[in-house]
DNA sequence: GCAATTTGTTTAGTTGCGGCACAAAGGCAG
DNA sequence: CTGCCTTTGTGCCGCAACTAAACAAATTGC
C-alpha cells in the first residue's frame, strides 16, 4: 500500500451512473430511440442526451438523427439508437457432448463470426478449452475486432466461487475440474484481453433468452431444458441470473415426477432427470437409442416425424405428463411469470402444447399461477449468446470502467 | 393533470440517498458505531456523520458520544448509534387459527407494547381485522407514540397485487378474501396514519428472522415452518422477501416426500404438507389429536417430553426423514446459504439435529450444498416482528419521504 | 506528558442531474 | 405555402450529495 491512491477515485471510476442502464436498454432492444430512453431511464431529456452521446463516444452505439421514416406520431422525430456493427465483441465458447464451438458476439446478442468447431470432445478439459479459445482468437485476428471479455458455457453445474464443473459426466471430464481457472488461463495465454467467465449452459440459455429471445420482459423467468441426457433449470430474476449461494441453484433434475418410476443415481425413484430426457423418450417409444451425442436429435426427429405412431404418441404423452408435474412443482416454489423450455422439452411442448399447459395448470396450486405462460426457446445459438452475456455484463454494469 | 407539479420534485423527494441504507444498518444492528457505519456504507466520515445527524434529527436514532467504556482498541472512541426508545412505531397484527394479536413494534424489531388479543377467530375477516386493529389503536392511544404504518400477518398465501388470501382454510375464512383491502380500510377507519401491508405469516417470520434473528447475514435464506396444519416456506434474497411474480412463491407443501404416503387434497400422494405437520406427527405417534388450534403445542410438547417413548421416537424419525427429503429438494432448487426451521420443524430439528442434517446432506446433490447450515428460528414473536418489517420498509427505503 | 492512532468536523471543490427556456423538426389544417 | 401544434434535442443555471484534505478531538501505550 502506498497510502495515497488506494481510496481515491471511487467516484470518478464510477462514471455517469445512468450509463450502464442506458446501454442495457439499447442492448436488449428496449430503447429504440432517445425519447424512449428518456422515459425508460426516468431522467430528463438533457441527461438522456448526454448519456447517449457518451455511449456513442465510447464507440458502442450509433445515434442516427432523422432516419427518414419515423413512426406515425406527430412531433419531432426522435433520434434512433442502435448498436454499432463495428463495435467491440466478446468471445463466446461452448462445450457440449456433441462438440465445441467458438464465436464472436457483439452487443445486442448479434453473432458476428463463428468458428466451425469440433464434433468430438477430448477427455482433457485443458486441451478442449485450449482449442476452443484458439479458434476464437483466430476469429479475432481475422476480423480485427476489439475483444472486451470471454465467456464459456459448459454442460455442468459450476460451483461458485471456485468455478469448478461438478458433474460434467457427459463430457468424460473429471468431476470438479477447475474449468474457470483453465478457461481463464487459456484466454490469457491466447493474448485475449478482458475478464473471462464460465457458467452452466442452461443458465446461459436462460440469460440469452431473457435478453434477446422468448424471455424478454419477464421479471421471473424459469427455464427448463434437456441436453442429450438429464435436465437442467435456470432462473432469471429481475434481469439477473439466480445461481444461488454457491452456483448450484435450479438443479431440478431430481424432483420426483413418477413415484413408481425407474431408480435414479441420486437414490430416489422417478426423478425428472431420468423420466423426461431424450433417453427416457426413446426408451418409452421402444426405439434403440443411438450414440449419446445424438440422443437429442434422434428423440426430437422421432417426435416431429413419427408422432402419428401410437408408441411415439403414447411415449410423448407420458413424458409430457411427467414434465408437467415437475414444472408444476417448480411453479409452486418459484412462482415465475414465464416458463420457457429448451431441448426435448421444447419439442414436447410443441407436440402437444395444450396437454402440457393443462397438466401444469392442474397441478400447480391455484389457477392464477397455473396460467403462467409456457413458451419455447427461440434463439438459435442461445448458449453461445448467453456465454457472451456473461462477458458483456461488466460493460453493461459500468461501460466507463469496463472499457477503460 | 395540472401540468405543473407532476414531474417536479423527483430529486428533492429522494433526499439524501445514503439515508435509507444507513437506517437499515442501524435497524438490523450491523452499525453499532459511526465508524462502522462509515465503512459499511463505503462513504467518507464526513458523509456518514451528516447521515447520522440527519437520522437523529428525524427522531429515529440516538448518537451517544463517549459512552464511557468502549472496546479495547486504541484511538478515539466512536460515537455509538442506537434506535431511539421513544421513536415512532409500527402497528403489527397477526391472525392465526389459535387467535389474533396486536403489538407496537419500534425500529430494531423491538416490541414496545402488546395487546392481549383474542383466542377465537371469527369466520368474518372484516370483524376479526376490525378488532385487532382496534386493539392496536388502543395501544397507540395509551402510549401516545407516533405510528408510521401497519402490517398484518395471515396464515395463507397472499396473492399479489390484489392482496387476497387464497387459502385461509384453517381460519374458516372464505378463500380469496380481500384481506389487504379490509385491513387497510380498518386501519384508515381507526385513524391510523401511514400505509398498511399484508403478508403471509411464514414469509414474515423469515423476514423477521433475517433482520433480527437466526437469519442475520444470510444472503439466501430459506425458511420452512409449520403452523397447526400444513407447511409453509419463504425465501429472503439479498435482504428482500422473494414472493414470486404473484405472491405465491415457496408454496412448498406439495413437494413429494413419501411416494407411498397418504393422499393429499392436491391430487398427489405423500406431500410435505400432510407428511410433516403436527397432525401427521400425532397420527404417526398414535396419539389422539386435540382441537385444531392446539395441534402445534400438543405435538411440540409430546416431542419434547416423551421422546423416550419408542412410538414417539419412531414417529419423529419418520418425520425427520421426510422433512429432510423435502429440504433437500428445496436446497437443490434454491441453493440457500442458510435454512431456518419454525413450528414443529424446529422441534424436530432440536430433537435430533444430526439425523436431519445427515438426511439433507445425503439427498442434496453435492456435499457443498449439503453442508448448508440448518438452524432453529429464534425470535419470540417473529410473525409480529415480520409484519412490522413490512410497515417499516418504506421508512428504511427512504426515511425522508416516508416520514414527510 | 508525549507520540501514535483512530475518529469527528469543517471547508472547499467536483459532479451528476433536475429545471427551465429555447431551438429544431415534423404533422396538420387552412 | 404558411402558421400552429406537438414532440424532441440542447444549452445554461443551480442544487444537493458527495469526496478530498486539512484540522481538531479523544483515547491507548510508552
């Protein structure tokens, strides 16, 4: 401690306090014009103008005066706000059992560039993460864009604050692997600037859908999704991921949804995990499951193309009923104002939306909470976009500090 | 709209922005001195001094300079901060199946005066609330204290934003009774100033315990408690009650904890509600249940005095195992950093804490979340204190506005 | 009694933002 | 085309809440 510059600058570093909220409004598409920004922020036009000018000076947004055709209202047309195409990006990475992938993602959730990635995942997390980061670094070199951070989505619960992957069983990775530490060191080694983050994939899907997809505007968003095996959940509260006190919240796979069901490795019977995932569906429909990394596709294709087959239909209805029971339990506990489904659960919803909604309404305690909207996830690469959101968060919280 | 005074005063009305946080720190006992207040608020000594002086000028706190014996540290002793004994109070009211009660509660959760209340609850909510408010108004007349608001705890889920009691079945009240509206109008009719609030009793227990009891300092506090019948839950996140999007969160009574258990009115079997409440305990211990309004006391007494009886012990262990299963499910979903138990669950915890903790650790997914501390509720009249917290909240958020 | 330490107080300066007045840019009616 | 109305953007003033820095006060330890 030199005793001089430690306590100084607290206010200077904070910068204009409305800057972060303003950027978030543009980022999520809720502030198309400066006039809307003014009312959404609850500040005067003068302040909103200054904030927009500052975000423009930072190279994050564009302020287009007189874009020609405005809305039909009278009065002076408002300046339009939009994310700059050539602004900074974040590096987003994703690891699943069917491969890994890297992309550059700009503000607004726009995927600027994607690397082809790999379809096999090695057993050594350091090697996998090294390759995926290198793919992202290559994209950065090709595009010459500025990178302000990196985010990684993994199909495992991530314990906080350590950043270890607790159950990456579908990756053949060792349990408890320090994925955040590995990812961070690989990002540093690749010469990429900015902080690095790691999160559970379903959490990041929920975050992405909340900001840019089917979850926009929800205050209490519950997301439930399958991968190839197992079920994950996530909750976004007031725009922030709720990960619990140690990152393990919304581990919903072991809710009991079938008292007479098959045993689960958790010690119980009939858990959501083993009753509503793609393997459960294929088994119930009496099909031969293919390799693990294609279970989701196999189950989804079966559901979409052979729903007329009685065995398929019966299996689907069975899973829908079980899923509905699980969702009803979660609705009773969390009381969300919107539920979105991904993976096979999304396909089940679309196969028979009325049945699923009826089960949830019937088994959640009161009609009011039973009438919670249940929707499909809509984004194409939501876990990549969600990983990018992690990296964008410091910028959204305080653009001045995050961008130096 | 007169077009003149609508948008003005937004900043003036806000007042000194650190005032609310400072009062909350004193209120919850986390700022015993001005020096601590300075560091907790993260402001300069000058600001903390001004804030403390302003709270003193508002008549809320005392600033005692030189209280004689300070702590052993060297340097100039810091001024002590404390809640004023003769400061304003809130009116707290509570309705349970075994009676209702009114009290005056000061800052810091101190119960200033209590009205004896009544042990029978009539079927007409308007009449009950009228009587309990009148009892509180009488206390106010006797003490001459200033009242800044009123809060009511009811043993029912309270739907938001309507403020209706959805399932006050143990009160013989009609479902959907507009309790907030009735309570507010009775408070107004009694000439009591300030806003009126209504909440679920377990929620308010959790809030009170978080601020003044066993939940202090927890960031993610889960509270589970029984009354005479049924089980309720509550979650306090970052100091605020999580009531979900429509007030119905943490309706935990219908988690499945015994697949072969008795049928529940919800349509399932073996729900937490019917497997771990006082009636379930008395039945399992082969005792004759007394009248509904004494079930909790009967079960608690039995558990504490006759634990040596094999039937009692077996019943207790059965309930502990079921409760542990339910808690494990909640821990998996919510990942709290502390769990507190009330009602019979508290007694069960104290009868065999190791057994309960072992079940939760065993059935929650990872050791880390399994090691969540499970504690007993400690406050004497926590639902009254919690109801008072509701009424204090506007003052804690912005003392200047709330106190005019 | 004197230094060291910690806390309280005063003063000056910075700053984010509201309030206000005015300018700008469109629609609408004649 | 020309006013008039409506809505939005901008410059200027001032306030209020804070920080920073210097000084004063109260205690411990030597």
